[in-house]
């Protein structure tokens, strides 16, 4: 392999490829640009079309292509409470407090049926989405948009297109990999939100009967899981607000977190997190991994050829 730091005058003295070898390499490289690149692009398109199809929202007349799926919420072992406010509840789990079924159709949460046992009264409250409401999961929507942008990049180079240099292929692979990485990151990294943002979120207006003022909820995707977090709050008395410290943004707030809304101060007393595995999200993450590997393998092949001509702009 040639050292790019050597001068061109030294090349004859080095054991680089002979003229015959160079001719073979040129032929193989041209075959790579003409045939193998397009085979990889076709493979990528097939994988990403399948991923995009799973994300999609149903179109009129084709609703059955994207079935509604029901998922039973299970405990993620995450249950926390502010023990100074709620003594004697140490043995409770999130499943004791929150149970429910979520209905997912592509990017839309079409129904949520939730039972919540309140800490104060120990009564079970029942909430469902209003019939006229669907909740768009922004993470799935964003991931789908990035996948579609990757597909647009790939479709712009059909089989009739002739790549002239390895650098041109690398540029396309880098652009596709950027979109795929962004798509994956949207599913693996939920958005951090402040407590006032959660309290004023449109999600709080989705339920019937309306959520009480001392309960907040949040839905988000974490890898292949659809998560529901329920916060139970208590209003802080005016004489206890001298130690008030508002919390910042977080995916999951802990008991004791404080915030102010409409001149009233609140503290999180309990946090319940329940979740369900969505198999097609897991498959989608696998599709992203395979696609990124295909892109990288193609870049690696080009770099092998390029190393023989490191003084040429491959």
C-alpha cells in the first residue's frame, strides 16, 4: 500500500502495483462503480422501503395495509415516590398503580385506555382518548421523514446513472448514512421536556374524562419500547416555597422535582413508568443497522482501491 507522504518520484522504487496489475484493478474498479454500487443501492432501497412502509399512516382505501396493534403496558420496574410525602408505600410497583392498553397505528397512537390508582384516595381512575383525538408520536414521524430523505437520495441515482469516481459514491453514502443515523437517534433518544411543557402539552387535552390537575402523563419511544410515564403532583404550600428550585428539562423527572405554573408551585410526589415492546420498531432499528453496514462496506471497498492510487482523487 502506498504511503501518501512519499513523493511521486519515489514511486518507481516502490513495490507498487505493476502496469498489468493496475489494468486489472482499473477494470475491477470500473465494474464496482458500474455494477456493484447499483446492486448495493437497490438493496438499500428495498430495506428502507420496508422500514418506511411500517412507519406510514394509512391512506384512504388502504387502511388494512397498516393494522392497528394493541399493546398491554407492563412495568419497567421504575417506580419512585417522595417518601416524606407518602409514607408506607415503599412496596408498590408501577403495575400496581398504572395499567393500560395502547393502540398504535404507524406513527399514530389511536387509543389509550389507562387505569390509574391515586396515592391519596387509593381509588382507581379510568381515562381513555377522546374519540376525535389521535396522538402523533413525533419521534416516529421524524424517523420516517429521515428514512424518506435517504430514499430520495438513493432514487436520484437509478441504474442508468454512471458513477465516475469513488468520491462520488462516498459522498452519496455519507449523505444516506447521515439520514439513517438521524432516524435511529430519534428512536433511541427521546426528547427532554420541562415539567411546565408537559403540563401544558396537547396530550393533556386528549383524555376523557379530563386528567385531574395533580396528574401529568407523557408518551415517548425508547428504542423498541413505547413508554408511558405518569407523574403525580402535590401543590406546595406558600410557607414551604423558600427552598423552591425549578427543575430543568429531562426525559424522566424524579420525585421531588419542582415547577411553577400559573403562579402556583408544584412538586412531583410519585413517578410511574410502564412500557410495552413494539416488535416492528425493533425490526426497524435492525434495518437501520444493516443499511448503515451496507453503506460502510461499500465505502471500505472503495477505500481499498483508492489506496493504490492515493495520489489520485478517488
